[in-house]
C-alpha cells in the first residue's frame, strides 16, 4: 500500500487492525484486518451502513474502547507526531493516550447532546482541554473559548458561553462539539457522523465548516458516514466498510467512476437523485447487515448480493489490487467491470 499523499508527510498508517468484542450473545467480530494511510491535510471518507464497524474502528484509533469489552485486538496504528516520531497507538497505555487526545487527535461524536455534559455550562466544557493540555489560566482559557465559539459560527459567543447545552439548537450544539475538538489544534480530526439528526441545510453548514477549519489548520480528517453522497466531493480517498472489513478503497474520483465491489454499487444506487420524478421509490439494499457474532463463512455480503456465486458462500475474498489502477483495491471474487453483462448468481 502506498502512502496517502506523496507531497504531504504521512500522519497515520493503520495496518491489519482487528478488534473483537465480548458480548452476551458471543464474540463480535467488529473490525477485521483494516488497513489504510492518511497524510496531513487529507480527508478519508469511511462509508457503510449502521453496524459495519465504522465507529468501533474510529474509537479504536482514539483508544476509547473499554478495555474490559475487548476480547482480542491486533494490528498497528502508527501515528507521526510533530517531532517526526512514530508511535504505535495500539500499544500505547491509557495514561499516555490521554496526552495525545486533544493536542494530537480529536473526535467529533455523532450525537452532540450525549457528547456534551448536560449539567455543565459550555464555558466549563470548552476551557477544560485548554487548561489541561495548553496550560492556560482561567481567564486566558475563557477568552480562547469565546474565540473558538466565534470561529465555528456561534453568534454572540461571549453571551452564549455560560449557557447549558439544552439551551442551544442541535446545529449549535454540534458546532460546540467541533469547537471543543479543535481547541488544541489537533493534527487529526475524526468526525463520526457529524450531521446525524440535523436537517439538510444545517448538514451542509456543518460539513462546510469542517472543510474550512481543515484547510485553515492543515488537519487530516476521517469523515465517517453512511451516505456516499456526503463524501463524494469532500474526501480525497474513500473506504467502504461492510461487516467490519474494508471491502473497497480508492481515490474518491476513481471510486465513483470505476467502482468494483457490489456493495459499493448498492450504496451508490440507494442515493436519492434530484432529477428523479416525484415519488420515485428508493432502491434499498435487500436483506439486513450481518450481526457479526462469531466468524462467518464466505463473503459477508453474499446473502444480499445480486451477483453471488457458489464460491462466495464458501470462501472469504481477499483484498486485491485493481490492475492498472492507482491505490484502488477491493475484496470481491467477481468485481464489477464496466460494460460486462453479468448473470445473477444462483441464490
């Protein structure tokens, strides 16, 4: 696998990340052999349905999974700090990880109401990372917090800083969460479904805000979503996840012009199109995502795939490179080929 960008220094390299979690129903294969790299200033879009392992993977990068819930973990998460040292976050103790969260990497969670403490004023939640990581005194931290609120588009920041989260709208709360994440100027920002439960207009405002702040601070960003349309024009690279695995990875333009995995095609076809006639039925993906309890035999997408063949039910397809394509790979025995008249497999 080549570096994410040859013109920018590499910031993050994930290799063979595997996470299995304990549950009352059995062993959950949450993340299976995930690999990717990311350079400073770039955006990686992680796309997949709910339950595909996106959030567990993100929390693994941040070291936020409860230790007691992890039954097995392997792989490496190599992170390059400002002094060019390479550290494996997968092997880093919790005490050291706490020093990296904030100044080096930060996360925007998908539900701002649960990400914010409902009984603490915004001033407390904004100034805590500034005082903890940057050593600012109370007044300095408060002034900086007001600047952060203004930077993310909160009107009357000086007046709102002493409010509680419930006094703000959903879009405003998400802007506060973004301000907290950016308080210490992290090199990597992970945005996990940052526009969940927001209306379309506010969604665009939040995504535009993240893009602007990323350019201003030259941050790397991992944008997690279930919607290919969200990352179409906002990501440099896209990784499509299904059942804990990356089933297709490619530069954004390549993915949309030459997608290879049937699941990527199914996600693409499920996107509403503005030129469709009124009341056009959406093309839903048939079936339901697997539960990931215990190991499955064969391709996890086989029960829902219109191109399934007997081999798909018997073997797990490895990740392979697409011939004559730069940084494009997939995990499918029978990839989609433009212009090929494919017969549906026996179901």
